[in-house]
């Protein structure tokens, strides 16, 4: 993969060099350029855009481009695609062949990236060379399918090139973008979010109820896009916002409110409702844990976070860390500690959680007869008050002998690892039980 360049000029120069390497006499240089150009990632989008603009301004004769396109006739599979490009460049290395090869590789990279921002960069190619690229773009459209929905919606009316507008109209008709209720059922994630925004920006009235249906979506990116899109309709969406208020909150909004106030109150109340789900789930999870239902306790909170992941807070992180102490599985403990750290990275407990995580990870390695001496020593150095950590480190230091002396200790060391692991697990459970008995009224916060 290409190194992450620093600065647009460096990226542009790198792409230019790779483009020129396509007609190098050195086969290795050509193959490397083919491989790298087709695998550019989203970090390179600005440079790809500028490179395509340069290629568009420096077109070879149209007849030569058409002949080069016939030579390539590229298959969709990446491996076969690269092999075909390489085979043609091994025989012909004119400027027209180089320009077409580079364009095909950049289009392949944009297709692999697959975001709306990336796919939008393909549109200017449609106006090159008297429409010679229309067949290749139709092939790309067939492969991408519904991913092109937001682009087709906007480009059919807003693309500056007539060829791009015609292509977008054909794609829009095939995807049935004027049937929003049908279209959105096939979409998800960012493609769905971008499509909702496109409906809002174009103020397509028939899509308003569909947009409103996603203002409380479980996917945050979709929920934010739907709210943004609904605001784009302005006063026209007031009746839809009022209807959503009644359906989702079970009451009528104040009819004196304008569209902005109605939407503000709707979105605020929906967010409060989602946050209350987490608070309720925490209470239920605490009760389950106190009753000894450890798995049920985790399941309750996990289900709530699937519905409202953005509502997770430090209280949730602390509960996961508390729950971790009740588990016997190393992998289960590791999972919950990772989750606590991810939810509350700024918590004052973060370092303690990280220290416990290091201990659990090394215990898990010991259970599989995998000894990471450097990690164990580093963990013990970072946690001088941890008895289990120091015991692990002392044992590891004795076992980490020079290779000539170590072989005789392999079987003994493996047996000792199992014994030590069992003792440490028993010590940890005993410590947790003692702490629980000495603090029976510990706060659940």
C-alpha cells in the first residue's frame, strides 16, 4: 500500500510518478504502478480528484483513446483486471494507452473506496472523448448498484456535464429513486444517510415521510442525516414533524410552534427517551448482578447499547468494569475491560482498567502455553503493587534462560504455568469475594 503522503503536493507528485511508471521499460515498475494505483484509499481522494482533472485537460486524440479502450476491455475482477492492464502495457506504451490505463486504474480505486464522495469523482470522465467512456461507466454502474443512489439523485439535475446528467438519469431510473419508500429498504449505513440528505437537498416532497421515518434510527449516522434532511424541507415539513411527534412521543406538539421549534423539541425528546433506556437498563443490570445472574446482567446492558450506543457514559463503563470482576473467563474479562476503556477513555479509572487488562491478556496467553516475557515484565514494572503481576514476572524471569539451558526446563515450565494460572485465578476470586463481603452496601454508581 502507498505510504501516507504529507501534503497535497507530495501526493500529486506521487500519483504523477506512478502514472508515468505505467509506460516504463521495466516490467516490475509497471506492475508496481498498476497494483498501487488500483488500491489507493480514501486518504488520496483529493489527489485523485486533481489527477483526474489534469488527465481531463490533457486528452490524447479521440480515435487513439477509443482504440485503447477496445484493447483493454477490462473484466470486473481485480486480479483479472490488473493482469489485462499489464498485458496491454507490455505490448503498447503510447501516451493514449498510458492515459487510458491510468484512468481505468483510478476508476477502479474509486470503485473500491465506494463512498459517495469517491464515486462522485467519476462523473467528469463521462464527458471525455465524445462519450467514449460511457460503456465503461455503464459497467461500473451495474457493479455498484444501489451505492449510486445518492449520486444519481443529485447528478441527474445538478451535474455540469450533459453526459453525466444523462448517465445519472439512466441510473436513477434503473434504481427507482423516485420510489423512496422502496429504495430505502435496500440501503443501509452511509449510503442510506447520503440518500436521505440528497432527498432533503432536492426537497423532493414525496420523500418527506420516508425521511421522517429515520429521525429516530438506531444507526447514528442515519439518524443525523434524516434530521438534517427534514430540516432542509423547512416549513413544508411542519405537518410531517407534527405527525412524527404524535406517533413517536404519544402526544400532540404545541400548534403555536413553527417548524424549527417543532423539530427541535421532537429531536430533543427523542434523544432523552433513548438516554432513559440506558438508565433503565443500568438499573435492571444492577439488580440482575446482585441476584447472581451475571450473563443476564451483561445481556440487558448490551441490548440497550445496541439501541442507543451514543448514550453510553462513564457509569456504563464502570458497570462493565465491575461486571468483569465476576467473570471467570479470561476472554470475557478482556472483552469487558476493552469496552469500559472505549466507552470512557477519559475516566480516572482508565489506568487501573488498562493494568488489569494487561494482566488478563497475559493470563490468557499463559493458558494457551504462549509466554510473552517482555509484556509480563513491562506489566509488573507498571504495577508494583499488584501481587499477581509480580509473581508472574518472577516466574517468567526464571524461565527466560539462555536457549542452551532453556530446553531442559520447557516441560517443567509449561506445568508450572498451569499451576500458577490456577493459583492466581483462585487468589483473584478470593480477593473479589473478600472485598464484596467487607463492602456489602457498595454503591452501584
